[in-house]
């Protein structure tokens, strides 16, 4: 059948079937289709719009969304038996649509729940009346590893335990929303929700523009303003505290930090001095007033919490006692995620807030004590809904009821699976079913189980709910899990109004700003930028030598020729094996550059990241396909062009801030080392024939040499051009001149009117080489300069990176 026929056929099918073949599952609520089989009003425009598209157009739209995510470098880290790896973000392209009126009612319930959790946290770490008055069992608190005793009695500096929460919610068979779990420890997903929105609007920009979908920027702007308001001092920094690049949601940490303009820090970036949290920067210690933590509380302070933690900051709890820093959310708030708490929420809500719990929790109950058995038996009917829920309480062999658990990632869940994991012997079973939502599967809309993750933030005007979030979509109709670690996907959530919505951005309404000082660069970030520059230049140096070697090998096909043999020995000393067309050490250097860049994702442009990834992927592909000789020469040229593309992006687009200087110094220093070693080896009296021409080729200076010197290549002319010419961007002197220029602009280049140790050493090396003549440049002199350049790197680390 032709494409035209396919389109026409599909158009006729859409006219006959407005649901486009979509069929709901029996006994399960659906987000798009009501119980009577009709399309819900909020979905009608969207369904009609995609119904007019043929499969090719839809595929192209989905490809645009996927391309955006790929180009932006959006990923999550998957864990498995073979270690962890970066996975592309699994977008389910069809958004979930929710009517604004329904969302407002749902939001009110979530605001109530956030406030209730705040009150519970304040009690548990304060007077503990909920335990004393019998609203929570003592053993549930005392035996809980998330209850951090060093924090008991420590009031948050800003007066609040919770600032940012998320709730996993799902719709039951009767259409009611239920809370499946509370996330208060270090809620993840808000950044991914933003990326889902951008990607989905790339696919459906026309539909989105006319659908009155609430924007997300206002939510983040209000939260950012709140964090700014709780700083105690104007000079205090706000930072996202990440466990590091190995964390499954590290991309989000970097994205959120960049989006909101916060620093991205790890525990090693911080130190506590006189009870105050400070960040190590290239300009010295700077105060931090607010930490939006994304690491578990137990790991935050190895002195008073988990002593085995290698990612925390010693003394952080001390700073909380001193009231000098606000942590979002407060350390210890993870206890609110305890599954058994769900059973007590209705009573506690009435006690603390004087009102009924607006949003019920999934059927969960605690009967750890015999006195509570009758209460649970009497109230269990109120805790379950619809025919999909059993009304039989569960009891163990001694007649005691046992603890059920909240639905986490499961679309269809046997409570027995949860209880068995807790070591409980069962005599019954309960099944819970979530609503379904349309997903595009094998060329058609197909119902898939779904839960929503919704975010709530404290703002200056009180709790505010993000008008959206992200939906987690099951991989099959009967999937046991909807977690992305187990094959699930994520979808954008559109809250659709019946009237135009405000177009909010994070751009300031007033023309006022604060210009941050260059010293805000954390030392760890400077270290990664410095080594990124070195690894990139190290890779380029290797590529240029290998290209020259393989070019000559292609002509002679004899690796025993004196020049080739000599260069092979030189490369072997650098761990570069010419027997492999694409040596392992080259792949390692490019991989090290990629790793350094991954540690500074908040400071790295998406284009630069994409170019570096492309370089790494191409190099890895070449390892299996490239042959020695002319093929390898061509491959090295391709890699050099890709590397030049990356360098060009960095050079043209990177702001000339402190970070740029460390990246540049790394490149200049490594290039100087590269050329110093080569000159020392290939300009000596025993240099084989052709060495000087090969040096000029490696130094990309063949044409320059022809223009500048009226003689054939010789030791003195090559030395003059590649070692001592201040205008040749490949010469050693040029590198030292550029290092001297950059170091003058670094923080603390002068201390009390004196040069810093790094500045002094850079000046000494530059002056020492500038007065040299070609005749004086012997292999011994080159060896001494090589040692001096290595020492210069060490002094930089001692001065700025410690």
C-alpha cells in the first residue's frame, strides 16, 4: 500500500473511530476515556489533532523530541549486574492531559499533605508528642534508620524542615486519586519534568501553543526566590549538593543548578570553619548559606552520621546547630517516607490540622501492637476502594495484623510481595490497579499503566504545586513495574485550562542584576577544567604524531625504517602502541576528557558536550574498523577535525571567566610539554633522516617554515620556529606567554603586593625561554624545561586546587 493510500485509509479509520483504535482495559480507569467510553473533554483537541497526522508525520515529530533529548545530553544512570551505565532518557511521546479544575482540587490536597508532613517532622525532631500521645508507635520511630538522633532538638535556621517535596500519586479503579508515596528525603525528577516539557513541545509545538497548558517556569522562579530569601548574609552562596557524577540522576542536578543559577557542589567542595559552611574556590573559602541537597542525609556528615561516608562534609551537623546554613530538605526528613506512616496519616491530620485528610493513601495499615488490631479491622473498609481491592485484613500465625506497604513503582501489585520482603508470613493477598494512559506503541495508541510524580515547593506565598510533573508509564499492560530501571518510560503532564494562561519565564521583570565575582569557581570545578584542557591537548598531540607515522608507513610499508622505528620507541615511552592503528591510550585520554567534562556539566555547554561525545564515539568505532597505513592516516584526520570542532566551540562560545582560564592553561601547558618532549627527542645529533620535516608536520608549521626561512629544514630553523617563535601558536614560548597572560587574570595572582607562587614560576619560565637562542637549545635544556613545566602544574594545583 502506498503512503497516500495509508494516509487516506487512516483518515477514514479516524473518522469512523475517533479513538483511533484505542481500547481501554476492563476494570481499570483510563485518563483519556471515561467509563462510558467517550473521550474526556480535556483530550478531545489533542486526539483530533494527532488523528489528522499520518504515521510518517508522527514519527518525524517523535524524532524531533528524541533528537532534542539526545543533543541536550539528557540521561539517567541504570544499575545492573554489569555495573552502571548512562541510558538515554526514555520519553513516552504522548503527554498526559489533566483538566485544570481537577488539578486545582488535587493541588489543594497535596498542599495539605505537605503542610502535614512539615508538622510531623517538627514534632519528631522537637517535642515528640505524636509518640507520647499514641498517634505513632514508639518502635516505628526508635528502630527507624532514617530517624537521625544527632538532629533531635536542632531547629532549622529558617524555621522549616521541608521546602521541596514530591508525591507519587495514582488514580484507582473508581477514578479517585490516591497518594502512593511521599518523597521528602531528596526528591528527584523536577529537572526531568522540565526536559520532558521541552522535548514534548518540540514534537507538538502547534498543539501545545493552542491548548492553554500551564507553564512550569513560574513554579521554579518562586522556589528560587524563596531560597534567595532565606540566606542570612548577602554574600552567601546557594548550591545544589550532589552525591556526584555516579548518581543515577546526576544530569538533573547539573541541569537544575544551571537552570536556576546555583552552584553545583559535592561534599568534598565544602568545609566547615567555625561552624560555618564554606566552599573551596580558586579565590579561597567562600560562605554557603543554602544547600539544596540531593544526597541522602545519612551520608551528609561522616563525623556524626554515617562514618563510612566518603561523599559528605565533616562538621555539617555542627553548622546546623549553629544555625548558619539552611539545608533543603532538613537532614532527617527522610523518616517521613516510611511506608508505615501512611496508615496513621488520617488520624494525625485530624489531630494536627483539625481536618480530614483530603487525599487518602494507598491501602496501608500498621498493627504492630495488639491493641490496634480492632481499630484496623473496623476501619479497613474505609481505607480501600472499588472491587480491585480486597477488604480482608491480613493476620499472621499469631492472629496479629501485619504491615502493608505503599505502592511504589508498581502498576499491579500484590501486597504479599511487599510483605514477603519484610519477612512476614501471609494468609492473604491484595491487588491494586492503576489507571492507564495512551502511549504510542507499534504505530497506535495503546493503554499503559501510569503514576504521576508531582512536586510541591515552599515559596514566599506558601506551598505551591508545580502545574505538571512527570508521568511514569509502564512498559506493558500488565507490567509489574513502571520504574525506568525496569523498562518504564516518562511522559510530560499537561495541565490544560479552558482559558489562556500566563506565559511565565525566569527572566527578571525588572532590569536589576547581581554580577558574581570570578572567585565563585569551586576548586574541584577548576581542577576538572584544567585537566579537561590537558587531556584534550594530550589527545591532539597523539593524533598528530600518529597521523604523521601512519602517513610515512603507508609510503614505505616498513616499520623498521629508522624514522618510523625511532618514533615508535618515542611513542612506546608515552604508552602509545603503534601496532594498534587506534591505540588504547588515545581512547583513554579522550575518555578522561569526557569524564572531566561530565563532572562540570553545569558549566559545560550542550554543544560542547555533544561534540566531545561525538569525538569519543567516533574514536571507539575506529578501534574496530581502521587499518594501519593510509586508512589510519585518514581516521586520524577525521578525529583531529572533530577535536578541532570541539576546541572551536569552546574557544568561540565559552565565557572568558575563571573557568575558561583554567581550561586554557591546561591546554597551553600540555601543548608546551608535548612540543618540548618532541623537540628534545628529534632535534638531537642522532635524529634520523626526515625527523625535522616530521616535526614541522606534527607542529602544523610546514607552510610557515617555508615562508619564514630561505633554507631547507635544519635543526636551528625547526628549533627557532617550534621552540622560540612567540608568534607561532605551536611553539613552546607561545604557550608560556599565553599562560603568563592568563595567570595575571586569575584570583589572587598578587597576594599582599607579591606574585603568587604560580605566577612567579610562570614568569620565571617565560623569561628563561625568551632569552634563549636556537643554538643553546640542547636535549639537556629541553629535559630541564620538561621538568619545569611538570613542576608548574604541581604549583598550580597547590595554589588553586587544594
